C-alpha cells in the first residue's frame, strides 16, 4: 500500500514538473512600457523582473509601499526605468487616480498585466459597495483596462489577465456577480474566488472581441498552483479550514511551482512573437486551453459585461 501511494505521489510530482512550461521568447522590450498590478510580491513581482530584464519600462502597481521591491528589481536587472505607483483596486477612485496619472506621464503602454488578487476577505463590501474579492480580482481590473484603452490603442498592445484553473469551480450567475450573501462559509468564500477568476477570463474574451482590428490583444492565463502567500491568506480569513493547512503547506512546499515558474505563462502571453495577433484565448502552461462552458454563452457574457459596466460606474463615453 505504501509503495502504491509513493508511486502515485511520484507520478503526480513527475507530471507536474514535466508540464511546467517556460517561455522560450527572447523578445527585447527596450522602448516599451508595461504596467503590472500586484507587482510587490509573488507572480507579479517575478513578471516585473522578467519584463525589466528585457529592458522594458515597468510601472509597478500595488496597494502597499513598493520602495523595497522596486529597489530589488533595479538591483537584479540593472534597469533603472522602473516606476512604483500606488493602486488600490478595492477603491474605484484609486483606480481612476492611477489611470489619470498614467495618462499624464506615459506616451505609450505596450503591456498591461492585470495580475493583483486576493483569495478571501474578512469584509463583505468595499467602500464602493462591491464584494472585495470580486472588486480586487475582477471589477477593478475591468475598470482599469477601460480607463487605459486610449493609451493601449497607441501601440499594438497586449493585455494579460491572471485568471486560474479555479475558474472551473465557479457558480457564477448574473445575480451573484457582486455576491450579496455574506461569505459566512468557506465553500462560499472559495466560490467567490472562483467566480472572480472566471469573470476575468470572460472579460478578457470580450475585450479581445471589442478590440479586434485595433491591434490590441487580450488573453487570460492560468499560472498553475504557485507557492505564494495567496493560499495562506485564504486560511487566515477562513479559520475553520486551518486543519487543512498542513496538507496544503506540504503540497505547496514540494509540488507547487515557484513564483518564477508561475510567471512564465504571463510573460509568454505578454512578449512572445509567436502570439502576435492572438487574442481571446486562455493559456495554461504556455499552451492554449479550453475554457469553462459559461465563457462561451454569448447571451450571458453580453449581460455580464453590461452589469459590470454599471457596477464600476463607467460613464457612457468610457464604454467600449
Ligand atoms: N498562487 C497561486 O497558486 C495562483 C494560482 C492561480 C492564479 N493565481 C493568481 O495570480 C495572481 C497573483 O497572485 P500571487 O499568487 O502572486 O499572490 P500574492 O503573492 O499574494 O500577490 C498578490 C498581489 O496583489 C496585491 N494586492 C492585494 N490587494 C490589492 C489591492 N487592493 N490593490 C492592488 N494590489 C493588491 C498584493 O499586495 P500585497 O503585497 O500588499 O499583499 C500582492 O502584491 C492573483 O490574481 C491570483 O489569483 C495565483
């Protein structure tokens, strides 16, 4: 029995390690500008390091103080063209302030990585009356992308949404898009995270179709299971699940990707020459993958988009 279990664990481990894709692209990004949200840690930070090492001007956007991580990026890449800007996706006003500052200081935007995310929140509503997980992961990026569209259209830009394989476990409907119910149980909390990841994927697809012909592409990605603080944050909110922590910590320690490996699919979508003009796809380990069936329901997606426009209070002239 023990031998059988060891075999299974080894096979899962081997499959996992062998399917980790690394981008083969050596694209130089000198003269290009990128924004990465959630740039302070984890997958976002590794994405910044990769783009910066290609000579890109990178605007690191995050809710916390970025001084230390910006200094580290400059130290490790020798690229001093790195800007740190405060962006709190839990506040629609902060997103608007960030976007208008970027519009003033930047003449181009080649890459937008909508990456910031949380797995759970203790509070049920942000100051904008939105569910915090939905707002930080999805609504905030939906608004941010709209506000940066004019800049993105100036070059053949790429938008990348960091979605997740967890999107397959959603229970998203038009009614629970802003999840009215208090997330009083762990399953509901997990569902909200899954919904936010599916919402990102659907938004990416619709941006792709609305931006067809402009040169701007949009794709979503699954970075895989990555050793970051995201899962720990879920347990710190959902304390009832703490007994599971040892198991997940072991999994993260021995099986999960490290943040650099997790960032590869994002970088691939952001820079690979092979993906020129490719839009509306979902990538998993640098390969195009299938999506949850709801993402293909055109009627649902149309209404979902219209509701999102209302939730983030988009002015008519800001709509696509
Ligand atoms: N880790 C995984 O296994 C996994 C799997 C699939 C998808 N993803 C996705 O990958 C993305 C990055 O997650 P990660 O694993 O790298 O986790 P992480 O290390 O916790 O990074 C998340 C980043 O988002 C920032 N952030 C949190 N709230 C914010 C807000 N209100 N406004 C702006 N930025 C905010 C965090 O800032 P602080 O540093 O201040 O916390 C942090 O830098 C997320 O969208 C996540 O859903 C992760």
